[in-house]
C-alpha cells in the first residue's frame, strides 16, 4: 500500500472536520429546539429569547474554531461576558437538555410532557448553577499545604530548605487582582528559601504577561525565584512570553536547564549539566515526565498541569483527572524518587474548583535514610496568616 499524499491527508482532515461541524451544529440545533419547546409559554417571546441566547453562546465558539483562536486580544470584558458565558452555557447545556428530555418522556403518558420537561429542566439548571457558584467560591479559596520531603541523598547543609511552589496561575486580564495579591503576599509571608513557579503562568496570550508581572514582579527568595514554562505558555508563543517575562520580572527562567541548587521535556539535556552526586530537585510542569526523571536519580520533582481536574475527593485519592492520568494528584514515590503534583494556584476555563482548591505548596527538604513524602492538610491561607 502506498502512503497517502499530502493533499489526500489534507482532504481527509477537511472531510473529518466537516463531519464534526455538522454533528456539532445538529447537536446545538436539537438541544436549543428542545429548550425552546419547554420554555414556550412561560413568558412572552420565550422561544425567541432562547434562540437569541443560543446564537450568543454558539456563534463565538464557531468563530473561535474557524479563526483558530481570537484574531484580537480578548480583554477582560470580552473574556467575562463572552468567553466565560459561552463556557458556562456549553457545560450546562447537555445536562439541562437531558433533564428536559427525561421530563418529556416521563410526562408523555400523563399528557403533561411539556410541564414535566420544563420542571425537570429548571431543576437541573438551578442545581447546575448552584454547583457552579460553589465551585466559583472554591476557586477563590486560597490554601497552603505543608509537604515534607525526606531525601536520602540530601547534603546536611540543605536540611530544612523550604521551597514555595505555585503553579498553573493562567493569569489574564480577567483574573482577580485581589486574589493574585493574596497569593504573592502569602508566599512572601512564608519566607521560603526558593520559589518555584511550575508553568502555565499565562492563560493563552503573550499579552497576558503584564498581568502576571503586576502581581509577581517583586516576588523574591534568598536562593532565587525559578520559573518554567507550561503547555499554555507554549501555546501563547513562548518566545514572546519568555521575552516579556525576562523584561518584567527577575525570575530565573529554566528551559531544559539546571542551576546548582536545583532542573524539563529534554530530561537528558537538562541533567547533563548537573555534576555527578548532586541532589536534584526538578521542576517539571507535566508529571508525565516524572518516570524518566526518577530513572535518572532525581530526588524530588515538583509538578502541576493536571489541576486535579479542578474537582477532587482528596480523602479518597480521586480527582476528575485520575481516570486519564497515571499520576494525577498529590504525592508519589518510586524507590528514592519523590513527586508532588500541585493542584494549581489559578484555574483554567471557568473559575471552578471543588476539593482541589488553589494551592501554595510549601515543601521542606529533610535529610533521611529513606525517601518519604509527608503531605499535610491544606489550610486556609487567611487562617495561616492570622
């Protein structure tokens, strides 16, 4: 069999894209038609109001896909009143429509399909909005978690060294300035020896860097502030992001690099700069890198990226990310190698966090005969400050 040509592959992608678009439009049409049906008669022009809201929350999504991103810088108002409304709506839509459909079927034998469909759709919508509200409040609940990392190879002079980790801030103009100030102040009060910013500094645009710098340009620690890129920093255009970060902050930016107290997709390249016998603490945005780092003898890896799915049941060791990732949350150990995954200090998409609250992780290194990670209970940053 011969390999398909470039034009054939492109045609296949176009046909696949066209099929996905047709299915998506069909799903939107059926969903909003069902909601218009159950809304009819509740208020004058209810069906037209549903159609208008459907257009408001569907057209921007189609344009985003068509343009492969926004061709302009989305400011705070646009992100709050367009992007966030679209995300909230598309998240709730299948549940509300499902409630309406169940109600219509249940009410059919009794001649009350519309009434019951309307009632169930309203109940699901109300419940969903309540959950989203609780999740929003959770996204503003900053916590601090103490983690003790017992490292067999740790030199005595580093016993007690403290690392403050923040991760996945996804800063943009829509991010609360008050929340970012609280993060910066809490880190400063913790008096760490090292600050680690483990990726996804900005949301999706290089123009978001000034919003990060406004909150964290003065972040300092005796042994340095170290920052590594995450996947969203790459999506945003890493050359522009890193250039702006270097201009606006004093953080040491590590990309496949090492510093001698500390390291990374090019694991071999980064570790080749580390003298033999050195205790290595790696900052790796994606915890999928940990197995390779562990094989190379890295004592402790601090990661983020997973957000713990922004919904977690820590007591049961489960998060929304757990079904999809081998290492999704919390602490892990393989031999003498340790991993801690920060749930993120910000959020992505919508401000929603339940059981995976915005976290500043304070890691204390300890000399020990056996590698062990003692993960403490997350406590409110306000309580800790008091």
